[in-house]
């Protein structure tokens, strides 16, 4: 019984540490207009690159060229997206999901 309490305590501590790590590792949105030069002519801001890529992939032109390029839009996996936002996974995926 004593061993069960110790194992349960270690598992609970591991869950709390993982939850705290995820909580403090969430990226925050910033106002990118503060970083734009004052003398710039055009300023474009994309808050979510995955939405931009998804919108481009669902246009008529992209779908018309799909047989030539042999590309199909991937379905979004929420588990992989959440893991990449938490900082788990390949560096490219983490940077793409956290970019603003």
C-alpha cells in the first residue's frame, strides 16, 4: 500500500510538471505593427500562417494545378497542431505553428 502511494504521488507530480510546462510554453500574440518601420509603404500582417496556407490550397487555381503538381491539401490533425504549439515535434512544425 505504501508503494502504491509513492507511485501515485510520482505520477501526479509528473502530470503537474507537464501541465505547468505546457502552460508556460504557450506562445502569446504580439502587435507586430510595433516592429514595422515607420517609413514603410506597405505593411502586411498574417496572424496565422496555417490559415493562410489552407486558404491558398482551397482556391480554384490551386485545385486546378493539383493534378499537374500531384499535391493534395492535407487534413489538419489537431493533436499534431497542439503538440507543435506546445513545442513538441520537429523544429519546422513548431516554428510554423508559432509564427505570427
